[in-house]
């Protein structure tokens, strides 16, 4: 009996390690929830061009009210889980796409400037608040739009924990294999949106969003889902922002 339990624990540890070769990408369309809609097609009269988002992660000294207090870079180590009585090994990342080592993932493909602007375009089109929504890489490409949608990103903080329950990784797989969580992942998203009158260059509306959520991992479930919350948070941010825009500027 002991031999079979030990063998199962070895298999559990191997499954966790093999999962670390997985690669995930920012998938907005597959995120839970629907894209908000406020007007029927053809009701809007103004057009908008969406610029690539600005990456302002790690620049909290510029706007402390908008940027969370996370030190830039990677911190922690999963190797801490080999120390007796440590409840978990952990990593923290302010730019998770730039490094490896997640709880059950190898790499995260995220282009902050273009992936989030593409998400904004999808939500803006769905909302019906604008007659035409286009992508503009520069001011010249936005010359025919009434408004410009600008976004800035101040947090994509990630925290991952691999649970040892104080028993180290030499023993904790015995718990994982019977259904105890093997780890957890926290995703945080901080973004700010601005609507700019293209002709005057004035910011006529703005909206800030900061939220986080977490999920637990099991060796039987949520493998490779370490960064799956980011798209849902972005969808929530856009839905909230566009609702507020529809209330603040009903004559768009």
C-alpha cells in the first residue's frame, strides 16, 4: 500500500513538472463573460480609432493613484518549497511574459501593447457606441476618426504558489495525489482608458480599473491555467468602462 501511494506521489510530481512546458497566450475571445452591448448597429454616428496601449508597468512614481505597489521584476523562488516548514514556494512577476516558471505553465505569450488594444477594439465594436472602430498605429492612421481611444497598462502582476503544507516537495505530492490543491495563481490587471477628441487633442473622458483574482490548481485540473484570469479581467474592465462611457456621454 505504501509503495503504491509513493508511486502515485512520484507520478503527481512528474505531472506538475511536465506541465511547466505548456505555453499560454492572451485569449480575449475565449474569456468567460460576454461583451457588453449598448446600442443597436447603425445607431451611433461617431467613429473611434484605437491606439496601441502604453506599457507603464513599474512606473508607479508617475501616477501613484493608479499604479499598485509592486516592485518591478521577478521575486521569490519555488525552491523555497524544499525548506522544511515552509508552507509553499512562490514567485512574483510584474511582467509575466518576460520570464518562465509558473505553477503549471512554462511561458506566457502576451503583447501588452497590441493584445490589449485588440481586446479594446473587440469590445468597442460590440458596444455599438461608435459607428466605426479601427486600429491606428499612429496619429496619421487616425486622421479620419472623430475620437481616439488610448489605453495604458500599469499592472499585470502575477503571483504563483506551489503548496508544500510545510512538508517540502519530497512529501507534499502525497497530498496532491489525493486531491489537495497543489498551488494557486493570482492575476492582477491595472489599466486606464482615455477618449481623446482627435481634432482638439483634448481628453474628454477617462476610466481607471484595477482588480485581481486567483484560482487554485490541482494535478487533475486547471493545469496550464495560471494566466487565464487576465482576459476575463480585461473584459470586465472594458464592460465597466463602456457602461460608464454610455452614461457619461449619451450623445456620442
